[in-house]
C-alpha cells in the first residue's frame, strides 16, 4: 500500500506558532508533527509516501530531506489550493494501487493493519477512520449502519443538528479507481464534494471505528493537549532517532523529561504536571512551571508562574521591576499574553 500525507495547511488557528513555519512543522515533544505521521506509516512498512504541499513547501522539503525517510518521499506542490481531494488527485500518477491518506498535522497511533483488513473485508471503495468525540460539531459527522456502511455525512454541523457523535478523522483508505471521480486542477474536498457524490452513485463508503488515539492539531488548545498526551504516554509514538532527532527520553523521579538542545534553568525552579521545554530555553530563578509548553528560544523571567500556557518560539516577557521578587508574572490558559506575541 502507498500513502499520501496532506501537508499544505497554513495553520491560521495556531498563530503565533505558525507565524514563521508551516503547520506540519509545529513541534510535538520538540519534533515536527509530520514526523509522527511518517513514523506511523513506517511502523506498518509503508515505504512509498507522497507529500502534498502548498504553503511554505520549501521549509517542509528541507526538513524532510534531512530525515532518515527522505528516499521514500515524493513531493507534489500545488500552485493554488486544490482542496483535500484535489490535492490527492494531484498525486494521481503516483497512486497506481490502493493507498492511505493521512494528515501531516494530526497525531495518532491508528492501527493501520486492522483498518486495511476491515477495508478489504467490506469491499469498500473508501474506508474512513472514525472516532467518537464529545463535540462533533467541530468535525465531519459520519452516519453509518450496523456493519459500518456510510449513508450520511455532514461537515461541521451545528450542535443541534448533529445526528451522531462519530466523526471523520480525515484518514482514508482509498481504491485507485476513486480518483476518476475527482476533477483535475480544481478545488475539491472529500467531505463537501467527493463523499456526497459517491453516496449519490451508491458507491461503497465504510466507516472504521477506532479507539486508538487521534488528535487534530488544529488549534492552540488541541496543540497543548497533543503535547501533554505525548509526554504522558497516552499516545503510542515511535521513540526513534528518526522522529525525536537531537533528543532522548529519560526517567527522572517518575516523570518523563525530554532533553535535547540547550536549556538554562535557574535556582529553585519548580516543575509540576507536564512541562515541555524546547531547545535554548531560559527559565529564571524561582519560576514555577505547571502543565505548559515552552517553545525553543523562549525566555521566562524570574519568579514567574506559568500554568496551562503555551509560550511561542523566541517569546520574551518584558517585565521591569526594581524588586526581583516582584518581577514575575502569572500566565495561565485564560491569559492571552503567551499566545498573542512572538518575537522572531
């Protein structure tokens, strides 16, 4: 089986993390999120991978060409956005056999082998990996019968209109003949265009419901959750040099601490919950860090309390006070400051 990784998104809801990098390169445990998609495919011995690109493609290519996976990657760059299905159609000459489509900005440990077995047993044209969620209005809601055959699909409905809590993960196994239904060089989406067309033609779309981990890293909130879940081991990720380049995991007092790069920590700094520090971070003396992600090059002043917040790359709090003990600031998940400002 071949694979397509969709990696063309801008990530506007992830600003300021995406001010200077494309969405697939935002770090989870200091490694770009797209690395985890490639590692998942590698785990199931999927060796030929197309990567669809549109926004800042050179940055992604440079990063992936420096990885251990470079010899199995094929790049397809869109001059203008083609939509989710249109971007896959753009890889058409490469896709001459059954293939899987996965996002370059989602974190999952989906069992691809089980999904493929379900697809074949169902004799499906397309199989959608689906998952039950608390708020389906943020996703594409999938309605399927008792054997998994899809009979309805609604993209991001209002909460009162949701007919199901089961949503599409944006991961698909597709038979190559389906590409004939997608127009070339045209903006065309799976959810809005292709699936309704296939249902009208009574084609076989099946839903594979999984209890594996899946997180759409599309907002600051889900980005934070994905980092905490990776840190705690809730998601099964490949702890390999190819994925966690430049770093390693170590066990310290029962906590999983990521090390890699240069981190300066002052005296009497307190850590609790899940704390992720990027390379070249500076933490002032007396600071308290609880459940936070502090990106590379950021600076936290002395006696600050960081609780449930994301500090963007190279962010530096401008705090001036005569008394060092008063120089700290409190940043929480409800405080907009760490999200709103970034110094490149």
